[in-house]
C-alpha cells in the first residue's frame, strides 16, 4: 500500500513537471483571492456621510444711537471799543508838564498888550467872569465849542488865535493877540495841560457863560 501511494504521488509529480500548466493556474487563483477579498471589504464598508454645513442666520449687532454733542450757547458779541485817534496837539499836550504850565499862567508878561498875565483876566478856581471868563471846568466846555476840535485843540487855538472863535457877549480883541510870540509852542502846551486839570464843583447856576453871553473863545 505505501509503495502504491508513493508511486501515485511520483506519477502525479512527474505529470505536473511535464505539463507546466498547473502551476500558473494555482498561482492565478492564489493571487485572485486577495483581490476578491479587498473588493468584498470595499463593498461592505458603509459610506461615510460628508458633514453638512449648518447655516446660522446672521445676528444683528446692536447699534448705539448717536449721542448729541452738547453745543455751548452762543455768547454775546462784545462790540469793539473804538479808541479815538489823538491829534498831534493832543499828543503834545499829554506829554507836557501841568505844573510848569501853572507857573507860566501866573507869570506877568510886559509884552502882552499893556502888560498882563493869564491869571489877571481868568480865574482858575471859578467859572465866574473876571475880565475874561473863569476857567474852572474849561475842559468840559472847550470839548463842545467847535465841532471836530478836542478840548486841547480848542484851548490851543484860543491862545494862539483868539480871533478864530468868539463867544457872544465878548469882544474878539479883548485878549492879547501875541501870546504865540511870547511863549513857545512847548510852553503853550504846558499851559494847556495845566488848564485841563482845572476841574471841580461849579460855582454858578449856568456853568457855560456862552449860554448867557458871558464867555469868550479866548478862555
């Protein structure tokens, strides 16, 4: 029995060696099996669902209402203060010495007519008339004598040209006409500066003799 089995096996082996077609068939089947298993596995794997995008409705961002900017109340516009322009005479008088002018006002001058001082005819501490009008508060009266002339300009003109303006009730030639020859301009400016300091309480009912015909333009 063993010999018979061995003989059969040998015969089969020889047959196989001589044929040459059996081995490829076996190999083909061996290689086909794994491929079939791979395809079977692919068929049995459940497909994975792709994730779906969840769309959320946009949310409104709350907007803060604009806040009103506080506005400062308008301020009243201040009207600019207009400073009157000073004339050359005003500037010269403002720079002079009233004390020196007082001395000149009281100084007797032989060449003034028949010999006078300003104080011989004009009272510096009263509005009442002496020979000429009193000069207390002359600054206020002189400022309104001639339109366009300041008090300093009017007094200067009255000293240097007393015929230029004459108040009703006075003679134009009552005042000496040569004060501009006796005094220099700077000295006359000193006198004017002094006269502008003569201020005080009025001692007559009507402080302006021009209204009653008792003052001259030469004051």
